[in-house]
């Protein structure tokens, strides 16, 4: 185990003193929260990926649709992209959504093959 020294404001130090035994847990929870915040730029994608990771049936894959929130965000980025107004973070987010769409299309094409259905070009 490693030891670290932190400089924190006095009021925070006082609040932490009464929870000293749980300081490792507090830091771990804080790091998880920060990681979750960074994932918010990819909002909606985690749900899709978790669903695919659950090895759904071909029928479940074919019924997969983006949430309203995800669809709205993708539309917003698409409009900004067409206007050439994406900043670096938005460009990265847009690329992640394009890759996610590619994965979903591949999953849907394979689901169609398993069901003996001719996959539509926009499946």
C-alpha cells in the first residue's frame, strides 16, 4: 500500500477527519464519479454496448433503437458537423457515435443472417 500527502482546504480537512477510516473508500467513489462524468460525452452508448455484451437474441438485436436522448445528441452533432462547427471534443464524440453505429449495423446484419432474413441496407 502507498502513502500520499494531500493539501486540502481546512474545511474539507475537517470534514474528512471524522471519516478518516473510510478515506480510501471516499477517494475510490470520487474517482468513479469522475470517470462517470467523462463517459457522459458518450451518453447512451454504454446502454447499447451493455445490451450487445449480454448476447441478446437476433430478434432483440433487430429491435434495438437509440434512446430519444441519444438520438437527439447524435442529431445535434450531425447538424454541427454539417456546418463545420464541431470542436475537438465534439469531433471525438461524433467519431465514437459513428463507430457505435457501425457496430450496431454489423450486429443487425449478423442477426438477419441467423434468422434467414435479407438484411436491408439501412438495418
